[in-house]
C-alpha cells in the first residue's frame, strides 16, 4: 500500500485478490494499533496508503469517521466499494487531498517508507492532523525477524532489480528521526509480534501473490517460475499438517502534532 517511486498501477493490479485473501489476516493487527492509539468512537481517521481499505473497515467498526487516500485506482475502487460513504481519494501521500487539521488520527500501515521523500510525506500527514492529534506508522521489522521477508528473499534476488538506496526504516530509531524531521514529536514506539497463517501452500500463494513484490516478479518472469520459487521458499515454514505459518515482527511509532 502506498505511493512514491513504485508505479501506481503496480499497487492496484490485484487489489480484489489482496482484499479477499491477504488483508483479513491483518485485521487483528490494525485493531491492535488502534487500541494502542486510543481510538474512540467519533474520531476522524485518515489512512494514508489505504490500499483496499482493510484498516478503515476496522476503524469504522470501532465507531470512527474514516477517510483514505491511495495512489492506485484499483485499490481506490475496492476500498470505495467496501466503505460506502467514506471519502476515499486518489492521490499521492506527498500532496494529500485534504484540508489542514482535519483528522484526530493519521495512520500509515507499511506506506510512508514507499514515498519518494518520507520526510515530506510525514510533513503532509502532520499538516492534515489536528493539534494534539496522532500520526501512527507501522513498518516491517528487521528481515531476520520477519519470515515473510525471508520467504520472499529468493524472489527478490532472482526476479527483481536491487531496491533503491534509502533509509532502513526497519532499524530502531529511523522512523522516529524521520518524524522529528517532519515537525512531529515522537511519543511512543514498540514492536508487535504477528503470525500470518495459511491452511496450505495454495492458500499462501493466493494471498502472497497479491502483494507488490510478487506482482512485479510475475510481470518480469512469469507466474510459473515465481510460483515454483515461492513454493520452495515456503517449505521451511510449512508445518506437518500442511499449514504455512510465518512469524513476523512489526515496528510501530506514534508521534504528536
């Protein structure tokens, strides 16, 4: 989810598949972050890089008034269909299409690190956040603590170009420093241990192949080659009963406007 240097069409290619097969696993994660943020009924929430709208569905279920923005039309279409009446807008996180101080909580679930300029994107998040409001980010932790990233490692190596140079947001303190540079005041941070589990490799493929790295790898190398490589990579994470279990560490950071 998100904007930045990745071509927008890449994000929305498998939006419906993502919403059906991958995003349900993230609902408890979104709920955990909203609980930490003290989200209350009636609060106004903006999710930056909202993707298919999964986090906003959880926030709406908690009584919040929700809005979203994403750079991919495919994601916008799916999110809008799932969240009737909510302002879900097409736009880049470096120029948010919302008024100053419109939201109590601005979230970025694995999004701000994809901005061409993360500091500028977070400055925009600050702009649309109310005084005393919260900007919350959630990012992947170090790759050695993330089974999903380890499973995708061979696909990155074999089928995708090297990633662009930039800050390592998985490292402690990097997001805090970026938020501070954007004029925000970091208040709290921590790690969240999560487990992504699938009944079998076929279900894991349906979910994981909707993600951005797989979309790009399939475009370059074809689905059979990528599918075969993912099956091999998932073998070490496959339980005796056939379930695929991926344990991951996420890093969250809150800042105040």
